[in-house]
C-alpha cells in the first residue's frame, strides 16, 4: 500500500476530510496545492470572493477584520489548523483578511484554476461525505458557541459593554434602546412611556465654547440622568445630545410629571465649568411617547418621539409635547 503523501496527511487531519479513504484523499490532493507565503504576505483580502480553504503546514497565519481602517484580531492559526471552510462552502465574500505572521507554507484546496462547485459535481461520492462533515463541523461550533455564550460570563458582559454602551458617556446607546423597546413590544410589556429630551440651545454652547465643551456637557447630562433615575438600565443616549428614558408601566399623568422633573433638572445643570465661569444654562424640550394600544414598531416609535423636542425648540423651547398631540 502506498504511503500517504504530505498533502493527503494534511487533508486527513481536517474535520471535513477525515472520513475519506486513502484513494479519495489522493483525489482531493490532486486538486490541492502547497503554497509558500512570505512574512506579512496577504493570503486573501476582506471583501474577496471565497475560493479556497487553507491548512497550515508550517508557520503561522493571522486572520483579522478591518473596522474604521483599523485591524481587529480574530484568530491565529498554526501548524495543523485549517480555516476558510465555511466561507468556501457558503460561497460568500470574505468578511476578514488573512496574512502570514512569518514565512509559512499552506495547503490550498482547491488550487488555482479549479472551481470548487465543479469539483463537487464531478466527485459525487466525495461531495456527499464532505457536505455531511461540514454540517457536523457547523453543529459542533454552534454547540461550542452556546457553551461559551452564557448570559453572565465575563466575555459576554464585556461584549455587551462594547455593543450597547455609548463610548462617550458610558450609558446605554441607541442599539440598546431599540432592542429593549422591541423586546417590550414583542413580549406585550405595555403600557410604557418613552421620554426623549434635547437641550434647545446646545448649538450655542458648541459655537461659543467649542465641541469639547459640548462633549463634556453631554457627559454631565448622562451622569445626572443616571442619578436622576437611580439606575442606568432604563436610560440611553439616542442621537447626539438626545437622552432617552424608558418608563415601564407608566401612563400619561405620571409620564408628564417625570418629563417636568427631567426638564427642570436639565435647566438647573451648572455648566459654568465648561464656559470659563460664564453663566450658561440649557433650556430643554421633552418628547413623550405613550405605548399601549398601537401597532407601531419600535424604531419608528422612537424616531417620532425624537422629533418632538425639535418641534418644541421651534416653538420657543422648554416645551413638553406628547406624540399623540394631546397635552395635559
């Protein structure tokens, strides 16, 4: 019996090929190629069509994602590791890029000039096993992900912080607000009220004292909002200088009273530290949306409530307006 070659040995160690017999592995190897990459050489780029999977024979490869022109490390692969299988089978464009961290040699399947789909069509027996194996691999990865992603693990808490916390203020952000209200609506947790406040004269602060003063004012409002409500689970920065408060189980009169308190709080914020001791106070308009018997989805509901403070500013500022147009 012929001893398996290097390519066949590498293929045998990959989950999607490990059920193939020696003859089938030899056939797959014919359509594979060992490729050498120099240090820092790119194997494939983000946005490129996935045409192959890779198995590391020697060296080390880094996979990273480019976000806001900055690389974010996703994974590193060393000898015996494989990557790119799911993209290849899905036929999608790469969402990441890969480059060699040192001089490396990788087995590439299929090699240049070979169409993966055509290979599967021409080798139905191999195709059936490989497709079955890829489903098994996906199932294992999903189970592994479910084991890792527990609600209160430090990893998930950090992930939530990155996804749902506003970077400037530290309170929750627009995504959190939208998803929380979507959850309320779909679970039938009604009634609830949504308050969104905006300083009427924020532009005056920015124009006269600079954007840094504006950012510090937003931070001060967010901190005060947390103190005002007593928790940060129901507050969020929505857009720019807009602050949102979710009030579960709240009807019109109570919502209006809360809006008055919020407006008064913002009016009394001492901003003299931001203006070189020059007296400066915000006037603020507040929009109130009452969600009870309505078919509106979360995002349009939030957007319409967000428009109310802008209308209040146009009407002279320091206004409290209800979404349904009826005031107390």
